[in-house]
C-alpha cells in the first residue's frame, strides 16, 4: 500500500496518514466542489456573473484520517477527509473577499467568515469523504450514517449525504444570537457541500438592505440571524425554503400574527417531527413584526445589485 508523504495541519491533532485510495461514488454526487467568486451584477438573481471559477476534484485530494466531534451526530467519529481551509486555500481567494457562502445540495447556504481565525478554530470545519478506512485502506465515499428524526412518521426532506459531508465541531455560528444557539443551528440541517461562493460581505448583504426605516433594519438583522440559511430573496441566497419574493411575496400571505405562529408557536422538535421548518421559539412578537416589515419591504422595493469594492 502506497503511503502518502507526511503533512501537518494547524489545529489538526493525532492524525494518521494513509493512502489516498477511495471507492468511487457515482459521478456528480458530491465528488467535486465548485469554488467561485461572485462578479458584479448586471441584475439581481440567477444571471449574476462569476468573476472566477475553479472545480476541485475531491477524488484527487490527499486525505487524512482523524477522530473528530461532529455536531450533527453529537459525538466523535473517525473521518477520512481534509480540513475545509485547505480546500479554500487552493482557490487563493483575493484579499478583499472575506465571506465564503457554503452551498449544499439541499439548497441551504451557510456563510462562513473564513478569514476570522477565531471562528474557524471554533468550528474546525472538515470536509469528510467517508468514515474510517476499511481494512484494505479504501473508503466508502459518501456513506455516512443516516440522521433519523425521532418523531417523524414520514420525512419529506431527509438529510442524506453523497460524496462528502461537512463536519463542524459545534452548533455555534457567528450570526446566531445568544438565545438562538441552544435552539437552532444551520449546521444541523445541511447535507453535502456542492459549491463555495466567495463574496465581500458588506456589498453582499447590501443587496437585502432595501429600506432605512429602523423597524425594517431590525427585521433585516433577524433575517441574517435566523432566516438566511434556508431562504433567499429574488433568487439571491439559500434555496432550501421558499424564496421570500418569487414567485409570490411572502408578506402577502404571511401577515404579522400569522408569521409569528409560523415561526414561533410550533413544537421545539418541529424538525424531528418531519415539519419543513425547525422551531424558532426564541422569536418574540415584536421581532416577528419587524421581520414582517422587512419581508414587505424586500417584496415591494428593488434590491440593490452586488457591487464589490
């Protein structure tokens, strides 16, 4: 068996370097990750140009085996993969780019401040290709244990993995407030990583800033804290849940009180029961009203185009 040359990784301890052999997964199922830079937008939505694009073939990467805590499984497991930082470094993003938006196969989009050393150390993101190698040194690519939902009779949106799995060390995310962390985490709902979008954070979020009214601004802050991981607006952002504007503005059929019941007055184990949306019990009546104000604003006003510095 061929042995890989010794490698060292910051923050990665007790790793065993083995051969890069891996059992092939079906083409197009998480075997590659597309890295790209969002270009200047001629318009909002799908036609945003890509200033630079590179596809990383995960089958060609030198992998390591490490025992790592996985927030989704809430326990430590032996994984074979590569620290996500090394995958991002291969792209050599320009210094002005400070946010990596991780896009997953199910449509979730999780922003990662990859230049924040403290955040990266706390999350320790690891792109796993499989579990511990077999006796012959190969890895069953994409074969990870299922994530059962204890009370769900029929789960229309199961969390499954194909080709890779992102492992993070905790449910924490820098966008979450103190009240949110124990109740909701975007990391608990992601599946396989398919692409990474590099942006400048300030002009990226400026796209959603459509009204200076203080209530709307507070609603936008709530969107960034709780909603952006699953929902986008005018085809900008995540696509796991409904687009907040297209084809129908959400504010027109989710009135203020109705929105409160939708996001807050639901079982704490809503996601486990197979419901499409997890519980957001931390959201108050006032916050729901402010979020609705932003939903109305973004549904009736033109969104600014992405204009990087």
